[in-house]
C-alpha cells in the first residue's frame, strides 16, 4: 500500500484538524496515511515518498508556524532537489492580514517549486474570514483533488 504523508504547520491546531479530517479520504483511496506535526526534510526525501500533502497555516506577519520552521530551514540549507515529489498544498490564513494572507503557504509553494517539486492542481487557500470551519473547504477540495489527479490506488 502506498504511503501518503501529510505535513502540518500549525499554531493553534486548525491545520492539524484539517489533516485529521481528510485522512480517511486518502485511506479510502488506498493509502496508508501518516500525519506529521513535527516534519523533517527526511520525511519527503525518503524513497517511499513521491506524494505529499501540506497543510500549513500562517502566523506572525506571513510567517511559518514554529513547528514547521525546522523543516523549512532544512529544506533551504540542504537544497536537496525534489524532482520526484508531487504535492498538494492547503494554505490557511486570514485575509484581514492583508498582504501576508496565506504568506507561509505561498512561500512554501515557491520553495518547493524551486526544488523541482511538482504541485498537483492549484493551491487551496482557506480564508478564516470567509470559512468558519476549515473542513468545509478542505474536504470537498481533497475529494476533488484525489479524483481529478487520478490518485486513487484501491
Ligand atoms: C498572531 C497571529 C498572526 C497571524 N498572521 C497571519 C498572517 O500573517 N497571514 C494570514 O493569512 N493569517 C494570519 N493569521 C491567521 C491564521 O493563519 C489562521 O487563523 C489559521 O486558520 C490558524 O491556523 P492554525 O489553527 O493551524 O494555527 C494569524 C493568526 C494569529 C493568531
């Protein structure tokens, strides 16, 4: 059974909750799912990883949540090149923060692209100003993502 890793960047647990809510959708599609709330670079460079989902919220002024900072540092310091990685990205933020809306997710997307990774489909940006329950946006998006990208393996 292939593995799908969900790498989470969160301050208050909202992005982790989204990861937990979408997990069964991937299990139903035939994946063993690992949710990583203290991710490290090795989680996406191992041989068994060619598909990942990032659930990352933004803090400060467009900053990465603390639990996600070591992962980004490793990625930037080691610049491993990720040509085999295909990924999806759910960015969470709040448009009342203006220019830094979903800043962490957007920055992560740039960093992954610079490493040669391929994003499958557009990034989902969930705006806390518009969507009270992030799951309401994340669940249908993931369902559509699995189907449109032909990710079902079972
Ligand atoms: C102190 C603080 C700073 C924030 N800064 C930003 C920001 O710069 N840009 C943004 O889009 N959202 C910002 N947010 C909103 C959060 O990203 C949003 O509420 C998100 O859903 C929190 O997810 P979490 O529960 O996974 O931490 C901020 C929230 C807090 C409390």
